[in-house]
């Protein structure tokens, strides 16, 4: 697959997960506070410092958070605002859960209190929409061109699947999301097979 095509496909996946709403599911009072161990595990995955197996283990363990509406291991369901198919507002598929941190952490040099987990990636969300442009440069990501929104991707690992015929890809990503009511930036790691 052409690297530009792979970049476009993978960034679309990140856009899908990052357009998730800022609100927690219907019962934020029942939300659990993540432990330091849970936060550290998530940050390791966001920084592409874990393998795809570690990501799949977390994503598999969280697969029922959206359906059950209950917090699990520090992760909270994302509100679907009455959407019958469990899809977050904006029609963005693949988002599993979010982690609201009790205190800000630094991710790629910027503070955040919100992490988002999807079926293919885990990212930090930043209220500053210009973070994506900065991180595209500092993380040495391949950008999408001058006319495209800020953001990019850099593959940090790719190898044939151990049991299959695909290619496992781990990539750092950053993107600006035109979220309602205001744009945000997201950055983190994509774990997928192509």
C-alpha cells in the first residue's frame, strides 16, 4: 500500500475516534477515578511504547463499556445521546470509552485530562486546536499537505502478522478535529493491521 494512502486511511480512523463528544455517559456521578497504574498503562499505549498485543488486550477488556454504560478500569462510556446503535454524536464509529483524569498529565509536552480509546487507537485530547500542527513537526509526522487540516502520521513499527497474512502497524498520529462547539487536537498511537 502506498504510504500516502496508508496515511490517509489511518488518519480517517483517528478522526473517527476523536470526534467523540466531550460528555460522559448518562451517569457521570457514578464515574470511577482511574488509578495511577491505569493511567500509566494508557500513557504507555498513547506514546506507542507498548505492542499491539497490549493494545488489543485493553480494547478487548473495554469492549462492553459502551453497551453496559458502566465504568471499567478507569474508563467511562461515551455518551451516545440516544443513538440506538451506540454510536457517538456525529456518526463516528469505533469509539469505545474515555478516561477522565483526576489531574492533568503531560502528553507529548502538553497537558490534558482526557484520553480516548477506540477499536484501533488511543489518543490524548487537547482543548487547543493548534497542538496538532505543533506535534506534526515535533513528532516528525508525515503531514497531509498545506490545504489539509493540521495533522499527520509516522509509522513506528510494521511487521508481518505472527498468525495471519496482514501487516501489523503501530503509528504515532496527531490531528485537528473540528468538534462542536470548538475544535480540538488529538495525538496518540494507532494499533492496526493492514
